[in-house]
């Protein structure tokens, strides 16, 4: 089976940097994804790591260490609009077309 | 391009009533997923289809839940009879074979309240 662990809540100050960690256990690994969900909205894709290392997309970066079954999402220059829930996700099996299994999500609150 | 379209957006129904949620995936996408989201359990996969065929329905909570995909552009999730514990947000999502990464596209969700 699969399981993902991430903190339930994080609070950070506007303009600061925040890191949201995710550890996972899965029978087959096909990459770690991150999704963002604003209150009342749909989850939307943020980033994907298939290989070890850091992927950067603007203010957001995502890191993966497959040997440690660990990844994180890094948000820089935090803005109020970044207040949302962030989910890490892995595939259910070692296949590119099996469904994603999501963590419980980390609720990020950005304060002034 | 239109995204995944779900209806209704909000539904309040009485316990025991039948509920039908509808989804139109993105055109050309061959995978369709139904997820349920609650505070306690997070995002749970209920069932998914590939080329209109149900592949895995092990996440469907019980026989009161059923899903169909009669064609590539339409799917339904039905709850009969509904119970208060079914109150949740139900998301439909789709993806296309060969799309890079782990990207799936979610609809805006159907907010179901059973009273």
C-alpha cells in the first residue's frame, strides 16, 4: 500500500520562506507530485519530481530524495495568496497511469 | 479549453434520497477519476475509468455508491440511498495517457450535504 505523511498546518510570515515536508511509503515509486488547493477550490498541479534533486518553478521549488523516501515543497517570497492547502501525492503502483494517492494535506497560513 | 466540468456544484438533500453527480472530462482525456474529500479522510479515490471502462472501484465505500461512464465525455456517480456521512466534496478528475508527470486535472467539485 501507500502512505504519505505531511504536517497538518504551517504558519509563516509574508515575504518569508516556508518548507513543507512529505515522507512516503509506497510499493512502487513513480514520482512525487505537489498540488495546491485554495479554500472552496479544486486541487491544481504545482510540481513533479521523478528524479532526485530540486525542481524550480518561479517562487516554488520541490525536492526529492528517493533513497530517503522524502520530499519537500519550498515556497519563497510568501504572499498572502499562497495561503492554501498543499498536498503531496504518489502513484498507487509502479505505473504512469495509475491513480494518484494523496497525503492529508498541509494547511499553510500566511500572515502579515 | 474547457476544464473538467462537474454538476451540481452544491446539493443539499435529505437522508434516504438518491443523489447523482455528473462529470464531463476534458476532451481527449482517457482516464477519469472520482475522488471524495473530507476533513477527516482527506482526498480518497473512489473509482477510476480508462477508456470508459471501470478499472478499480475498491475505493467505493459500499453498495450504495455506483459509478458509470457511458461514453468518453460523461460520467455519473450515484448514491442511493444517501446518508449524512456521505456529506463531502466529490471531485472528478481526468488525465490523458502520455501526459508528462503526475498531472491530473480536477473539476471544481460537487459539495454534497445530506441532512
